[in-house]
C-alpha cells in the first residue's frame, strides 16, 4: 500500500506572521549582541513586546528561533542578489561589454558586496556554524541548509553568466564555492583591518584576485 507525501503546512495567518516577524527582528539584535548561548528567550520576548506564550506558539526552542532567523535572512539576501543580477546583466548588455571578463569579475564582486552584510549579520552567521560544531545533532541540518543556499546561489551565478554570453568551465556550484570562499576570506580580513569601513575594504581586497579567478573560470558561449 502506497503512502502519500506529507501535506505542506497551512500558511500562517497575517497576525501570526506579524508576531513571528517581530520575534525574529528582536532575535536579530539579541543574538548578534550576546550569541545563542547568551541570548535568553525572555530577552527576545521583552524586545519584541510579547510573552513567552507568544514565543512558544511560534517556536519550539531558542535553537528553532535561531535557525528560522538564519533561513529568513539568507532568503532575503538571495532574493536581493537575484534582483541585482538581472539589473547588472541588463546594464552590461546595454554597454556592449558582455564578453569583458574583467567586467564580469567586477559584476560578481559588486553582487556579493551589495548584499546586506553588516557586522551583526556576520556575527549571526558565525554563531550558526558554531552551533553546528558544538551540537553534533545540528551539524547535518547546518550542512543541508548551507548546501541548499549554495545551490540556489550557483543558479543565480549561472544565469548571470549565460545572460552575459558566457559559460562556466567547471560546474556552477564549484565555481560559486570558490567565489564565496574567497570573498568570505576577504570579508573577514576587512572586518579585522577596518571594521568601520569594511565594505569598501572588502571590495578592494576582492579586486586583487576575483577578476583573475573569473577569467579562468568562464569562456564565451559557443555559437
């Protein structure tokens, strides 16, 4: 006898979604400042203006809240990246520079640096990884989520290359992994060097290597 797949959960009501969003917004500030170990459910509820009952009607635990926050923020950044990629590709085509590999490196750097990436978000991202390292039961969930985000980002990069008349010479996910690893290293260095001007410093550091890497990973589409 066959079994049917579980049904998708029903959509949240507008009121419950608003409550959930306010809790997540409060958690963003609390978790960035204190980390997941130092942040209390009471502090999040107080910052959001809700009771513990409201919290537990939306999240099973502090860890569940943290994971939901991480997913929400990553989704927002992916959506913004997709929008930016479409705009940048259109501008590049309009200027007739679609096969300029240096330009493509600049485009990818601009897309990565254009994402909301303030100090608070970097702290939260690091907390997510630390959670997985400290709690082995969360490691699989962390890796699955990280891979899912990487796959979706790789799709954006591949669509961008195609729209510019180019193709990647290695699988898009591997190229994206290289871009992200290098850019993460530049971002980390920038935060340590110039925390008050990390955005410009990150772009400056990435400009030293990203165009050359891109030039070796892309080629014109065959006619």
